C-alpha cells in the first residue's frame, strides 16, 4: 500500500473500536454496493445541482461507471508496462488456459504496480492548480501531506 494511503488507513483504523466496521452506511450498518453507488459515487460523478454546497453542484465525470474505471485502470497498467498476468490479477481475473498454470505475479511485479500507480497519484496532485490542491488538503490532509505544502498560508 502506498505511504499516503497507509497514513490515512492507520488514522481511520485507530478511530474505530476493535471489531467495528470502518466504512458504514448512514444508520451505521455495512455499505451495500448499490446503495454506495447511489448515495456517494453517482452524486460525486454526476454532481448535485440542488445542493446548498457549491462544491457539490458541478459534476466530476458525468455518466461515469465503475466498469469504465476498471477499464481505465487496466489500460494505465498496460501503458506503464505491467505484464498481462499482473494486470489480470490486479482486477481479480485469472489468466486463460495454460498461462494460468505457468504465469504468476511476482513480488517485483507487485512493487512495479505500486510504483506506477503511486507515480500517477503524485502526477495527479501536481497537475492541480494551487486552489484545487488547497481544497484537497482541507478535505483529506493525510493524502496530501507528502505532496502539498500551502506556501500561501
């Protein structure tokens, strides 16, 4: 797990009582796939025009789907030179035929996947303008601690 995510999860896990669910639905129960998509992903992707909060109104990726996200993820891994067996395993797939018997994901491949995805994360942060970086830092400081410093403050 990349350092920036590890820091976030350490803080989250420390804030939750042992045996309790970390990510919960509104009444405190487990998140269900359909409810999570409807309550969180769709409003983020499509925007919430009636929201009182201005930052919630504009869509981020209108019409985007989880499946498209998986396709993009796999395409990025291919673009970054990750072998087929690593791409398949990353998405929870098995290699077809004898390749499933003879090809395995090595520790080196896992490390390369972590490296290329971490680089993409860092590049995404540095591509934001100063205002966007500050806004991200205000929402999730753990994710930006190593990538962002507010020199204007």
